[in-house]
């Protein structure tokens, strides 16, 4: 029982921190909108963030159950969970390398900074 309390408390702490992060981010976005659209963005933003977080937690729980060996390569067993972790790690390495490249090598290029009017529709998927 006690070995399950520490992961539970860690998960609760992470969820609280991520929830606060969502509220701050949505508040920053809402400040850029006209007054009549701010409450709508806050409602939908926080609501969708909460639903998405519950969906992702359920998805992670499902991934953790994928621990059967799919194949063995060089005396190393690979499971579905292991493959997802490997490809996820490679994706993160790719994205961080690409971001570092753009921040360092592409920083000298001139990009016009044209301000535009913000609207709630700008944040909706197209």
C-alpha cells in the first residue's frame, strides 16, 4: 500500500503544476482577445485542457500495459511500450535539435514582425 502512495502523490503534484500552467497560458492568450471573447476562451480552453489531460492519462495507462515481448534483437527484448519510448525519445531529440538549429543558425534572418488583430477564431483548428 505504501509503495503506491508515493507515485500517487507525485502524479497529483504533477497534475496540479500542469493545471496551473494551463491556467497561466490560457490567461495570457485571453488577454490578447477582445473583452467579449475572453470568457469564452477561458471556458473552452480550460475545459478542453482538462478533458485532454484525462484522455492522455488513460492513454498512458494503456501504453504501460504493452509489456509483452514483440521481438528480440541482439538479446534485447522489445515490447510495445519500449518501442513507443524509443520512438518518442528519437522524436524529442529531432525536435530539440531542429529548434536549437533555428534559434542559432536562423536567428540572423530578417522576419517582418507585422502585428495583427487577434480573434478567438485564430486559436481554433482549421
